[in-house]
């Protein structure tokens, strides 16, 4: 029997790992839906693989982040920019402890965060400018309608005289 470790990292503890026999998960050929997670061999040789419990904790944290994002979206006082910014901050805060011992990764993560923030700000400003332009055009069209209606009324009054 071959032993495989798919989710091992440097600071992993034995009590954080469960060994699962692939025969417990299925007896038919599996197709991997995630290219980063290999599918266990089901050709008769029952392979074992590890399930990292810390991964389950990370998934719960991601679910919590998504829940907070939903709450942010439901609040009418938050703009889309605020909601997105909070989501990105929470995700970066989730990633940051994993890179705590690698200064290059921390720096890369900070650069990524700053680039995303800059792009959000740029898009927000562009959208705001478009909205202002649409409001100006709308105002101008309303003025034309009112002016046109007033001219029509004036023409009718003149023709009645």
C-alpha cells in the first residue's frame, strides 16, 4: 500500500491529520474536480491519503468571510466598493498568517493587496464619473422636454389669439 500526503506542511501535527482509506470514499473511478488535489488510486491497490483538519478550519473561516460579505452587501449604507474592500481585507488577513515566516511572500501579498485596492479605487472613480455624466445628460434632456413643452403651449396660446 502506498502512503500519500496531500496536505502536509512544515508545522503540521499528527493530531491534525486523519488517515482515510480510499475504499471508504468510493469503489468506482473518481475524476478529480480540483487539479491541485490528486484523485486516489482505485485500481485495486487501496491507497491511503491524509485529510488535514486545519484545512477544515480554513474552509470554515472562508465561509465566515463570505457570510460577512453577504451582511455587508445587505446593509444599504455600504457601497459596493466598501463591501469589496472589506472582503479583500478579510481574505488577505486569512492568508497573512500562513506567510508570517516568509517576508518575500508577505511583501508580495502586500503588493497584491495594494494593486487590488488601486484598481478598486480607479474603477470606483470611473463609475462615479460615468454616473455624473449620465445625470448631466438626463438633466439636459429634462430641460429640453420642459422647454419644448413650454414652447408648444406658447404656440397654442398665440394661435388662439
